[in-house]
C-alpha cells in the first residue's frame, strides 16, 4: 500500500518508456514531485492512477502526472497508456506533448489539462464527474488542440476550451448533466458535437464574435449568447431531434431564434419558450452554415 507521506519521485527522460508498468501516483508539489515524462519519453502501455493524497501540504491534493514542462520543447507522449484521475488527481500536457492514443478517465474531482501547444491527438477521454481543460482562462496564450480525440462528458463532467485553443477534428459527445464550453478566442474547429438531452453546449463566454464547428446534433441545449456559430464543415450536422436554443444574453425572452439553412435557402424558426422537440425525417439531413439568434 503506497504511503502518501513518502510518495517518491519518478521521472522518464530521453526516449525512455514506462512500458507495461502499473503506477499508483500520490506525488504532489511539496511532497515528492510529479510523475514526469520529459524529452521524447513515452508512457507506453502503462496504467497510471492518480489518487488523492490526504498528507499533501494543502490537504485536498492528489497525484500529479506531467508530460513536458511549461514553455519547454518536450515531445513526450502518453502512448497507449490507461490514465485514471481520481479525486484531486491530475494529468497535465505541456510544450509539444501528446496524449497519443491513451485512454484517460477523469472521475469526480479529477482533471486533465492541455496547455502550450500540446494535443489530445487520438486519445479517448471520458469525463465522469471530472474535467478536461484546454488552455488557461483569460491569461492564457495556449494553442492546444483536441486533435482527433474522442471526448465524452457524462453527468458532472465537462470539457472547457480557453485562450486560443481548438477542438480540432475531435468527436465530442455530451450526455445529460455534462457540458462543453468555449471562452476567450477558442474555437470548435472542425469537430463534431453531439449534445444529448440534458447536455449543454455553450459558446456565450467567447470574447470573439463567434466560432466554427464541424457539425452539431442531439436534443441537448445549445447556448449562443449572441455569438455566431458557423457549422457544416464536415457535412454531418443533423437536426433529427433538437430543442430550442435557450435565450441568453443578447436576446429577450420573447425573441425568436432563427437558424439559416443554406442547403435550400430556407430558415428554421422557433419561439424561444420551451416546446416539445422537433423531429425531422432521417432523410432531411443538411449542413448548417450559420446559426445566430435574431433579436425580435
């Protein structure tokens, strides 16, 4: 049984690999040091579990897993590792590091952060009460990307994009109680977003006028807050079942939300008051170009 008072230090450097190691991580700043992958090292096919450490200097702390150093030139990667962030546990990707094809699970209180120019690459990320963050809010200059990752936000889980980060070409599924948000000058890139009933997609915190997304689908709530969402880049948008886009800043409760559909130069309008979801025949799929609430 690991002793949180003496967590030890593990650092991989050069082109070293964790291979098939099984690592339980309790290392926190001030009590040991984070488990680190520096240089061109890789987590290989290891299983790394970041657990809470009640002996940490701050009390509520957990094991820290770190790929690269802030502002560095590291190109280390997570390989095909299985990474689990439990309460207070965290994984950080810095410099030019990559999550590669890892399986990352953020349980309640756990988190994964992509900073600098790092990428989620082809990783599978599941937020089950935990959080995945790209960039630093307000003060960040990060250009990290979600790459081609598969990201799922379950109840209590969230994915947040800040600074100048992008969702790239990722597939982001948000289930009931989960959320995906964009702030600062981040963008959805050409990613696909499926927001199921009870899920939330929110771009109202952008400092820019709007952003792009490859496609949107699902019966969840899409919050624009007066911003413009341009979609259809990957040709998969589907209005098979969609709820009204709830009113936010920039619209009034009585205003209508109008959504333009370029494929047939027609518009889709619904009053902003809650009404039953609209079902469109399966064949009536199309690519949305610009979605923007019009103020009555």
